[in-house]
């Protein structure tokens, strides 16, 4: 092969390699652009999901605060009701004791009356 033919073959090979290189560079650029688009979409989705989670957490914290407030109120009312019931029972116990004492006195007076009256005969 003559020098010029070899030179022409080399030039042709270089053109093919340069074309292959440009094609590869173009594919790499397209892949990089796709990657950046995917990354942007993933980031946007992540940001939306995080915002949703933050809203849900805020709602959860509000609901828990409402529940805790209602629970504290229910416990406070329950304790107050127990105290009131205890007072009512104490008053009832005092009244029953008073009635029992009155019954004893009444029974004693009745027995005394029967003894004075002669057991119900005149």
C-alpha cells in the first residue's frame, strides 16, 4: 500500500472515530439531560411528599392536643363527680344515722308509753 492510500485510510478512520465520538457525546449529553430531568422530577415529588407529611404531622399534633385537652377535662370532671358523690353519700350516711338514732328514741318512747298504758289495755 502506498503512503497516500495509508494516509487516506487513516483519515477515513479518523473521520469514523470522530463521528463515533460525536455520537457518543450526543448520547451522553441526552442521558445527562434525562438524568437531570428525572432528578428534578424526583426532587419535586420528594418536596411535595414532605410538604404533605408536614401537613399531616401538624394535623396529627393538633388532633392530639385536642384529645389531650378533652381527656384532661374528662378526668377533671370525673374526679369532681367522685368528690360530689362522696359528699352526697356522706350526707346520706349522716341522715341514715340520724334516722336510726331517732328510731331508737322513738322505740324507747313507744316502749315507755306501752309500760305506762298497761300494754295497750285501759
